[in-house]
C-alpha cells in the first residue's frame, strides 16, 4: 500500500494516490501519472475518469502504489473512480 518514503521520479502510466493534504480536493482515489511538469511536479488523471487532469501536482503530495486489487467506486458526480482494495 502507500509508501510515503518513496521519493523517486515518476514515469507516465504509474498508478498513484495523493497525500491527505490533497485528498479533500481530489478524493482518495487512484490516479495515473500523465507526464512530468517541471519535475518535481506532475500531471495526474483520475484512473477511469473522464479525462480531467490535475496539472502541477507536487511530488511530495503523490504516493506511488502497487495495489493487489483495484475496486471501482461511484463518485459524487455519478461517475466511477477506482481505489485500492
């Protein structure tokens, strides 16, 4: 599950979650790294989302994970997102 001590650079396609500081705004879901943005900032998109991207997310707020299982959950806007199980 989340490992807050992983400070390596991230590659496009990696599955991540966000730190509690951003969870209120972004939700406690899984995201995909889209691209680096003036490293150590990255662009993220919600895994299974509508394509909306969060640009300029600081690396310190991104937690790389490798979930054993991924579960689809409904979001407040009647869409779906994914969370680690």
